[in-house]
């Protein structure tokens, strides 16, 4: 059984306040952060709604916040959240997220990117975020923004540097297919399963030709899995080969021990589609490889999809300064808390509803108890 997440307040207590010290600075930064988090837990997704939520719950909020000048306006909430240094904010988040899950040995760390589509503004593209997600624990571990005019390749090493990866398995999609990323994973003491893409084309073509031939000629054992859900049948065939001395690029890839192939056949009604994907792997165990490939979809199903459907992330049009990135991080705090500090039997939707209606329930989500410890 996983431990509950800890009180987030101490982990953001030293977050630099972006505001000048003037008489117009009326609200402590910690109060603003906790108001936004409490509203997110309760399903409130816009600044005006957050202000209204806080006004209705002012007496309850005074139980653990200072609120020296009452409730901040929605403009203040938006302005301050947009000006918080996102680097310091995400570092505090990762320290908090890993404090209750300090050992990632045996855990699968899934790395994938996601665009906050509503943050697109004219000529400026949408904010693109890369996340690290603990697959078995279903826990968001870290977040890193992709710089404008850049891509996930440059952001992933910084993301992984936030984590103690010793003993973990890091899985990543084709955007993470880079030698430097493989080196970072090996230096962190972790194994890796990295999806291949056709850039550079020769490596992918060589691996594809080798594995397709080995499977077709039945020289390579194949593991089959069958899953049926909601009228959809998925059949997967996993093959892994550690006989890769022929691969010229092998010395260039840190930790490379095997190459893998997954053939996926999806049947929905009378429609059938088949896809083959190829991977670089740092271990020769086929069952472990199959589990890692399948487990990687957890970040799509249990993080990205939930954030869009349950928290309206893609529909959120907040885009001023750093507000899109910082508000996305608040959602990930809320997702972790709802999933791990709420009753296991409750869905995220039901947890949010309970949090909106029940003050005691909301306290338990935040602090794991009815009386928050003093900070």
C-alpha cells in the first residue's frame, strides 16, 4: 500500500515571491497557492470561479491560511500565478511528490509530452510540457516545459535530472530517441526502453529488417497477449533479441543490450488494423520488456487523458506569462492528492464532487487528517 502524500505547504514555503514589497502586496504567496489548489481539488477551473469558491469557503480557509486581507481578486490570483518562477515551482513539486515515494527502484518511470492546447496565443504555440509519471504508483513525479522553438529532446534530460532513478525502468516514446537521453538514464542507474523512429533512418531500418526477418523465420520467440475491453480486441506480439553485435550503432548507445518489436493488432467490429513498433532496450528479458511497453500507456490513460477530461486542461485558455505552466502544475498536485489521499474506491470525478461539497473531506485530501499541522 502506498503512503499518503504529505502536506504540500512546507514544500512551497520558500518559493520566491515575484512581487515587490509594497503596501499593495496584500496576500501571502502561500495563501494564493493553497486557494488555487483547493479550488482545483473541487473542480473549479477558471480564475473567476476560484475567487468565488474562496469567498464561499473563506471561514474554512482561515483554519490554515493567514488571509490578512481577505480573499484575493481573480485578477490578483491570475497575475501572481503567472509570475511565479516555474523552475522553482516545479522543483518544489518534485521534492513534494518524491518525499512520499523516495525510492523508485522497481518502478516504471514513463516520460511523455503533452501540449496545453488552449494556451496557444496568436503566433505563439501552445505550452508544451514533458512529464515523468510513476506507472505502478500512478503518481506524477515531475514536469518540465519545452522551450519555445525547441522540442522534447532538450527538455527530457533536465526532467530526468530532477529524479533519483536508481533501479527504475525509464520508458519513453519516439521523441526521446536520442543518445544523450540514453546516457542520462544509464548515469542515473536506471534501465531504459526507448521507442525508435526513422531519424536517423538507417538505425530504425536496420532494426526493423533484422527483427521482422527473425520473427518471420521463427528464429525469435514471441510472447502474445490478448486484451478485450469495451468492444475492442487487442492482440500484441512481443519479440526481443539480444543478438545485436552486428549493429554498427551499438557502441554509440549507452547500456544497449537488446532490440525489441511489438506487433499490435486492433479489432473493433469489422475493422482490423495492425501496427509494428520497434525499441532499444537496456536488458534482455522479454517479459519485462513487454510489461514496460504496455505500462508506458499509463501516462496517456492515467495522466494526460484524466487531465483533459476531468480537469479541462486542453480547454483552459490561461496563457499570460507563466500561468499556463504553473496552473498545469497545480492540476498535477491535485491529481496526485485526489488519487492517493482519497478513498481507493472513488473515481477522480467522485473525489472532486466530494471535495466541492464536504469541507472535512477536502481537509483529508490536503493533509491526510482533519486538523492540518502548523507550518
